[in-house]
């Protein structure tokens, strides 16, 4: 039995890793994402149980206490956290993952420090990587959560010579790392490295605007995986290495997708201090048309909007961050049901960077039980806009701005957008005429076929539902 146990553990790890890979594959589609998440969860349960059977695990009592406490906290959080706060939850979990990996490196350092044997070179290198990646992920994720929650400004926070200062911190960390490779028993230098990595995480996220959070969340997710993989090398656990590598690779792929969706490089997101969450230009009252310079804004009331939607053959709904803030997803689902009852074909157009995390709109609409077949990615829905009678934009701005396609001087030029301007008619629900994250006017709002419906997304959609019922 003792000879079989190590082999059985590694085979079980292989099964768990396979479940992770299959789960990741299924996460690529809203229709299979729930099953994919469940498969990956079973894989993690198998990995945890098998690891506990490993003879190297000595203190089962403390482990079981930790599992019990964590399970209670996780269950309560899963029940209490609103779907609109899911970006903050994901960011927090990323940070905790990075923090756990950093603690593994710190714990291993103190264990080796108390050992009479010389600290191996490979162990020192993995501990340094664990502290660096884990520390940056921990504090960077906490700053991202604070920005998303509004605890600190969502605008870029900068100070003079910020990037040179960050560079000096990184050089100092590298210098300490070199010293540790020669003298691995120096606890003062090691603790200094922990402090530097934590400070780097804070200064890494502070200058990034709130609108770039989808990219930041993806990148921090990748870093949490890399930190876990580094922790796996520290404790020599193959499962942790594989799981961390999968998370790191998938996070980097998603980060690349997010950057393409914004037509920006990762460097410009991280170091550009771009945007400030949208600046107000002019606020129009509900039901009133007006002018913006030489541009004309046409607005309508809920009764007119309901007539346009109710008598259309097909409607495409474009959700945005405004829908998430107003928590209007359930009202939107009710509106879609009412329109379908009148024989209107309803589809939802999802932009990859709409919201504050990858898949934010998918998550909200799934919570409202919008059928998966009604959700269309940007590439699938764009060719259909020319045949769309009415496009209903709910709280989206930059992702539907046609200047990204036509104005080479626009800061969002080249960004892939949902081509709402090609629909026969467009209704845009917004609180006012404030700009989006990019800080530029949206030409869609001033087109002859665009009607503005001013007000909170939840209230306005509820009014539309009431009016459509009268039809």
C-alpha cells in the first residue's frame, strides 16, 4: 500500500488536472459554463482530498479547521454578494489567492531558516518568485476592489515621477533577490522584499482608470495563477503547479482578448493613466430634446419608446455598465418577455469589455434567466444590425460609439464596437449626456435615427414594461 500511494496520488492529480482543462473548455460558452465550473470544482475537491492523504501532510486538525472556516465564509459570501458586485468578488479572490501563495513562500523560508541544512538555490528562486508575484497580486487586487467599490477614486491616481519610482522599487527588489541568492539566510532582506512587492502592487494599480478594470482583473487573475504555480514549486506539489499554470495561461489569453476588444496595448492600459470614468458634458432632462453645440439631441418618453419597440419586428438589446449600476437586468428580462409576447424577436448584443470584468453582462443576464441562445457575441450580432428595426442601448457608451470606426483622431479609433448606428432606429437609455470612460462624445447620440430616453436604467425600463403591457 505504501508503494502504491505515491502513484495513486499522482494519477489522481492527473484526473483532477483533466477536469480543470475540460472545465476551462466549457467556460468558453455561456450554455456550458455552469457545467464547466462544476467539473472544475469536482477536480479541485479531488485534488484537495488526495493531497490530504499524502503522508507529508502532518497536521490534519489545523487543515480541517481552516477548511471549515473558509467553507463557511465562502458559502455566506456566495449567498450575500450581489451579481452586480461580482467584479469586486473576483478581484478579492484573486488577491487572496496571491496572498496565500506569498504566505506559502514566507512559511517555507522560515522553515528552511530553522533547518540546519543550507537553503537550496532552487528553493530560494521559487520563494523569491512567490513573494514577488503573490505580493503584487494581493495588494494590487485590493486596490482594484477599492476602485470598483468606490472606496477610492476610479480615476487614475498619479504623482510626479511615479514610473521612475516604480522602476527604482523593482530594481531594489532585484538587488535584494541577488543578495538572497548569495546569502539566503538573511531574514531582514527577505522581509524587505515582502514589503517592496506589496508596495509595487499598490502602485501598479493606482494609476489605472476604472474603465480598464476588465483588463486589470484578467491580468491579476493570471498573476494569481502564476503565484500559485510558484507556490507549487516551493512545496513540490505537482497539482498546484499544474492548476496555477492553467489559471495563469487562461488569464493571459483573456487579458489579450480584453486588450483587443479595447484596441489598446497592455502597456497603454498599465502605464497610460487613461480615462477617468467619464466626464459630464451636458445633462438633458427626461422627455426634452436639446442641442449640444451644433448637434441636435432627440429625446422621447417611455410611451413613444414602447410603441417603437412593441411594433418592431426585431429588437436588439445592448446592455452596458449603466445597466449593471442600476441593477436593471431583471427589468430588462421582463421587457424582453413582454416584447416576445407581442411577437417581437429579441436578441442581446454583448461587447467583450462591457462592464467591469470579462463576461460581466453575461453574468448579469444569466442571473435574470435570459436564455443563452438570445446572447450574441459582437462578431455574430454586428452583421445583423442593418436588418434590425430597433436597437435598445441600456447604459452603454464607448462600445457603441461609431467614431471608433470613422474618426481617426478619436482616442478609441480602431476599437471594435457594436454597430448600433447601422440599425434602422436606436433608443439609448442614459441618465444624461455624460461621456464614457474614454471622455469623448458619442456620435450615435446625435444621429437622426437615435432617440434618447433619459433616466435611471431600472426606472426607465420599468416604465417601458408598463407601457408595452398597454399595447
